[in-house]
C-alpha cells in the first residue's frame, strides 16, 4: 500500500463517492479542481524523508472524503471544491513521491464514480455507497497505522 496507483486510486474513489452526494452543479468544478491540483502536485518533488507524511496525508484524505458521505445533507458546492482540492493535492503528492506519472492516469478516473454514484443516490440506494465508503475508511485506517506499529517482516528487527 506504499506506492503505485493504489493509494491515489483509493483517494480518487473516495472523492468520487463523496461527490455522489453533492449537488450536481458542484461536480464539474470539483472534478476540475481535483484534476488540476493532482497534475500540478505530481510535478513537484519532495524529499524522500517526507514520504511517510505524504502517505499519511493521503490516508487521512481517504478517511475524510469517505466520511463525507455520512453528512446529513451531503457536501455543499464549496465543500465539494475544497474536498477536491485536498484530494488533488495528496493524489499528486503521492504520485510525485512514490509513483510514476502513469499512476496518475490510472488513479484519477476513479473520481468519475460520482456519475453512477449520483444515479444510485437519486434512486434512494445511497446506503450501498455508505457501506462501500465505510470499507474505504477501514482500509485507510489500517494502511495509515501499519507504519506506526512494529510488524514482523515490515521493518528490519534485531535478528537481521
């Protein structure tokens, strides 16, 4: 869970599911803001020592975006754009720090889950999306906690 397209893809998916509950007029500017900041963020290089913080920011972004589906009235227009900017920044940062530019191409289309997601919400089946985002929250918590907990085989120990 530390590299490639998977972390930014999960963040993009969480954003797309959160935008499913946003007003339809908020989705195009939110997706544009997400794409712009993700591309710009992927062009910036950060020191390798910041990589743990970048991944933590990505996992926190997944948690925040996935939790937004549980808001009583969904995201407003401003909230959708702000969340998209946050997700775009961390998506770009993860790709810049631990991936390749093609990973951005793989991850960003998952934000378009808002299109079928909005249809599902309009049909009254939004609970299915809430269950899916709860799984994303669980994955993000576990992925964020793994580097913090000494796990056999994850880090070198005294026997090596």
